[in-house]
């Protein structure tokens, strides 16, 4: 039983590494296109970012299904619940990897990320001084908040995908006798 759990964690770790890597690669590509957009057409690069996001979104969905199918095929005794558990573990590990990269990005690679956003908010006529001071107090906590927000969002998205896909992985045959 313990060896069985280790196999699930090992396979989920590899799948999570790939899915997290795809999301990180997307983030790096958008950072690159943002730098290029400073010197070129912003509309063109916005469309490119939209296409990249769509490719990442569809690619992650496809990869999640592929990993769940491969897990099911590699283990003939895997039922829907076990495949779902594998999917949620994959989603958790992928979300953890992506969230950790995002935290490192906003903390070390571009630490002025939130302060630039704050500068844009200062021009907003709908924010009064109390709202601005509340936002300024929250600024040091934003990297941590964004880490947990990304972690929860990505894990929930992956869990919903796992729930949808695991219903038919492995395929159910209504004509077989279950005992």
C-alpha cells in the first residue's frame, strides 16, 4: 500500500513538473513579449500573448488528460477514484511549482512589480486616500498573498479538470458485472 502511494506521488510529480513547466514557460514568454512590446506594436504583442495564453490553456488541459490516461493504462487496477486522486496530486504539485516560481519572480527577479502597479492606481480617481493607504499597508504582503492565491486557483482548476476527466478514465463498461 505504501509503495502504491509512492508510485502515485512519483508519477504525479513528473506530470506536475511538466504542467508547471508549461505555465512557467508561458510566463517567461509573456515577460519577453512585454519587453519587446515597449519597442514595437503593443496591439501585435497583445494578440501574440492572447494566442500564447490560449495555447497554454488548451495544452494544459490536453496534458492533464494525457497524463491521467497514461496513469490509468499503466495501472490496470486503477479505478475512477484512484485516477481522480492522481489528477488532484498532479494539480497540487503543478500549482506549487508555478506558485513558487511566481513568488520568486515578484520577490527577487522583478521586486518592483507591485510598486509599478501601485503607481498606476494612484492615478485612479475612484480611490480615496483611505483606500490608497489600505493598499499601501498591504503592499509588503502582496507576494505572499499572490503565492497562495495562485496556489489555490491553479489547484482548484486542476482538481475540477481531474474530476471531469476521471469520470471516464478508465472507461466504464455498463455491461460487465461488478462484484
